[in-house]
C-alpha cells in the first residue's frame, strides 16, 4: 500500500481513539494537511478496497482490514520511537518526526527484530501502547487526562499525546516525562487551569496542555 493510504487509515485510527476531533473527512483532511475534497476522494477509494466504511456527511469507520493496517503502521512507528529514544537519547519531538518517515519503509520482519532487541516493549517513550505482531494492544488503558485529576492527589504521567515541538520542549524543561510523579495541588475549574507540583517546582497549566497529558493514580 502507498504511504498516503497508510497515513490515511492511521489518521482515522488515531482520531477515533484519542483526539477530540472525530473521523469525518474534514477532520482527517486537517490532520493530514490535505484538502477536504482530497480526503473525501481518498475515503471513497479506500471504501472500495474494504479498508473503511464511507457515508456522506458521516464519520469514517475502519473495517477489520483497515484497522489491522493502521495498527501495523502504528506498531512500526512506536517501535522506531522506542529504538531511537533508547539508542540516541533523541527528544520526543524528534523521534516522532523520524518515525513518521521510517514506519513506511519497515518490513514486518525488521519490526519484529526491533521489538525483540528492545525486549518487546509495551509502551513507547510517549506512553502510547505498542501493538504486538498480531495487531493487538494487550495493555489496559486506565489513564485520565490531567484536566480530570483530583486536587491533593499524586499521579504518574502515563502519556503525552502530542506531536508538537513546543509542547515537548516545555515538558522536557519542566520534568513532565512518562513515568514521573506529579502532585495536583489545585484545579481552577472556572478558568480551566491546573496547578501541579513536580520535583518541588510548581507549574500552572491551561487546558491545551491538561487535555493531552494523561495520568494514572499513584
């Protein structure tokens, strides 16, 4: 399959699972940086290949075949992120950018060799689950967004759901890293802001950040 097709089904999968935006063609177009017309044409084309279900004005839904393809691409992407992070200590933004290129050039055999070398990790450095060779995610997601955390409780950062360089730079500078512990000291519900303490530092975050930082109870 072409890179464009792999990116399209991956975008539908990720929007369906994680993003605030739904999977209508317009939102997929925005995610991929293409026109609405191009997204609609691609959706119609992939529907004929039994990769997704298309209905005018409705959300796009992946078929079993389409989901398997998306998970295969996601697996390769996240394995490369884990490999690059371990081997070269690259930033979270840089490993994502490089993995976007490498995922499409990686055979199933190489993906399995990378997984074996890394000890078959279940999560990438962002905290996202890595599907196994059968396209299955075997971990249970019990995380919540930081915006929904309770005051006075400590949590462990379980996921940083973004591909934005400024976001990752901010996280790196302030110790907001997968696996680190934070204390939620105050929720400013009216103003949609959250105050946290990490490594004795107090940080005030708005909902643009707290909606994409995921946590589990400590």
